[in-house]
C-alpha cells in the first residue's frame, strides 16, 4: 500500500510516524516532508500548495491513500481534485473545509445548529466595525474570516487596540483577501481544550482530548503562535464530561454540513474554551491540530492509518462496530498512556526569525521519547532549521507527570542557536 502525506510540519511527521508503525506496512511518501520524515518516508519535492503536481504524483505512483495535513490545500480543493479522479483521500472537500476557511461560515453554522459559541458579528465595512467595537466596550477578539496561518485572531486589551486591528485588517488588507471580512466576537475567559474527531460524514470517533498552548511565552504571555506545546489526554475532566461536550458539538455540525451537500470526511477539530457558563467553541479546523497530533497519535492503541483508510472509504461506522468502539470511547483509542509535547522554536518566532542554524545533540527516539521534526531539513548531511517551530519533542509516560519530565529531560539536550521553548507545558495544573 502506498500512502502520501501532504505537508512538512511536525503534524505531518507524526502522521508519517504513525503510518510507519501501522500493521498495513505502507510505503510512505511525504510532499514535501522535512528532515525527520526522510528517516521513515521518501520525501518528494512537491510543495503542499502545488495541487496539480500532487495530483500528477498520485496518478504516476498510483498512491492508494493521500492524507492531507495542512488547511490551505484542503480549502483550495485538493480533495475534490483527487476524488474526481477516483483516488482515495483523507480530508474534507473544499466546501466542507469552509468550516475553517471562513470563520464567518463556521460561526453561522454554529448559530444555526445551536453549538455554543461566543456572541459575534461579521463586518466588511470598517466604520460599522468601529461603531460596534465602541458600543461593545472593546472586550473583543478580532478575527480575519479567511485563512491567516494561525495569526488571524487578536485578543484585544481595549477598544483602541480593537479598532486598530479592525482597521489593519479591513482597510490595510493585513491578511489580503483573508481579512476582507472580519469576525468580531466577545472575549471569553477560561481554559482551552482541543477536541478532534474522525468523521466519514455520518459517524464520528473522538480522539483523546488534548490541550494546546498557543501563546509564545510561559504563563500564556506574548503573541499567539501556531502552538508551543500540547498534552493529551486531559485527565482533569471525567470521560463523560468530555463525551457530553463532544455530543453537543460534533453531531449537529456534521448533520448540518451533510444537509448543505458538504458531508465532512476527515478530521474535524473543535477548539473550545471552558467558561464558567459551560464550553464554547472558538473555532473549527478542518485538519489535525499541530502540535496536538504529536501528543495524540503516540498514545493511540488502535491504528490511525486503518481508521483514516476506513474514513476515506466511508466505512467508519463499520470499523467502529468491528472494534466495539462508540463515538466517544476515546479511552479505548487512547488507552492509559500520557503524552506531553514541547516545541523547540527559533528565537524571534512567531515574528521574524533566522533559518539555517545547525541542529546538534538531537536525542534518539526511545520508547518514552519521540522527536518530531517541523522546520528542519538535511543540507549536506547536516540537520538545519528551516522554520519557526523547529522540533516537537513528545515525552510519554504512565502518568502526566512522568510524561512532562520525560519531554523536558529530552528537549533540554537539543542545541541550535537561539533555541527557545516554553517551560510550563503541562506543568501549570
Ligand atoms: P482562533 O483562530 O479562532 O482559534 O483563535 C486563536 C486563539 O485566540 C484561540 O485559541 C484562543 O486562545 C484565542 N481566542 C479566540 N477566540 C477567543 C474568544 N472569543 N475569547 C478569548 N480568546 C479567544
Ligand atoms: N494547534 C492549533 C492548530 O492546529 O490550529
């Protein structure tokens, strides 16, 4: 079996890692992959956004399953191109991926289906946005409606900042077309939780719940990033609390998408805030989380590749029946292990950062530690940095505490100029 993984980050390395351990023993390709995926897969020199080249590769190599990692190719219709030619693919169609590609669409979907979310309005005119901000007192989050590489949401400290952010987005086109329309929503308080579910448009299967740490610095200070670390599962919640939350989110949204002619196939990610009034969905993503995936896949007992294949063939329900697994049985998928993932970033990330630094003293993977590469590549035999998030170090353990200590014991050995990581991933609870 040939599997192609589209993308080059830590999430894609984790997907390739999971496939490399699958009983289906696939031959794995990554387009374009990174310095870590070369050890378990064949890196193909095609960027994730070169949709035509990806389709050509799938045809030429007769790839059996394409797994799409990042949101951009999904929102741009890679899945539609592949399925139209009869190829198996894991990921939503362009219209279903609109749940991430347009925050305005995803908010209206939540409103229509009664999924709890923050109060909001959408704007294309700056004057109207400004009036709304001034009237609402400024306790708001301003978001570009379209894709902005994880940087499109600003939690504003006051109305002056909110007005400036809205102006930059609507009048100065800060995110190009992605910020022609903006969402302004009420700022909520609480801790966050990421819930991810496989879905074939009809059934869903929850993965172990996880928590991302989006801010750049310890104590959740500094700007939002793509994610500086994650852990899974969240044992501060009872499984039935998680199940109850998942039930209030996934079935209504999946049903509505199917009614709209956009059944959801792939991985649906709900980012939630647990407020004193109950859970609220902050966002949906149309793909696996990064770095949550690097924590979730290593603790899975069942084979993620088998599940993705079942999703791509519209037989998730049959897979679940065979494995005696109900939608919210994440304990069965996640078992008893704990994982904590800490991201090693380049100094300056998420703003400007240098690339090309030599990475040294990288620990070898063990039963308790996996090093997932993100922004790395091999140059003349040296491993060098090519991105802001460079590595994601996952520590595993029979307890959360053990996983934390294992991850930190390992990441402390990694050396490259300016290496930086948060010291409080999974520690502040
Ligand atoms: P989003 O792109 O919508 O996921 O937002 C990115 C991050 O901004 C979230 O993970 C939260 O940390 C924060 N955020 C988004 N919406 C809100 C909100 N309504 N209230 C407070 N924080 C938010
Ligand atoms: N970790 C946040 C995301 O993948 O969007």
